[in-house]
């Protein structure tokens, strides 16, 4: 599984309401992506990719593309 598919899986697991939507188009505040779900998502990203996100990075994850950008800063290739 490539990293893009892995991140899609993380989004779908952390945000159960996203099962029938394109997670790559989701943004913070969409149905099911509230502050609590955001923390679950960030925790799943950390465990799924073996990284520790800084508080500033957690605050910046507002979309699938921003999550990729943050993960790339941790030398994870997409």
C-alpha cells in the first residue's frame, strides 16, 4: 500500500462519517470532522506513519492535502 492509500485509510478509520465520501476533498469542519475527531485523526496519523506531530502541525492539518504536506516535512514521500 502506498502512502497516499495509507493516509486515505487513516482518514476513513479516524472519521467514520467519511466512509462514503472522497476523503481527499474533506476539510476540517465538514460533517464528522470536529475538534474531537481532529485529535483522533492526528493520533491515527502519528501511529500510522510513526511520527510525532508538533502542536503547530496539528493545528495546520485542515485537509487531506495539508496532512500530506505535514507528513512530507517528516520525510515521508507521497
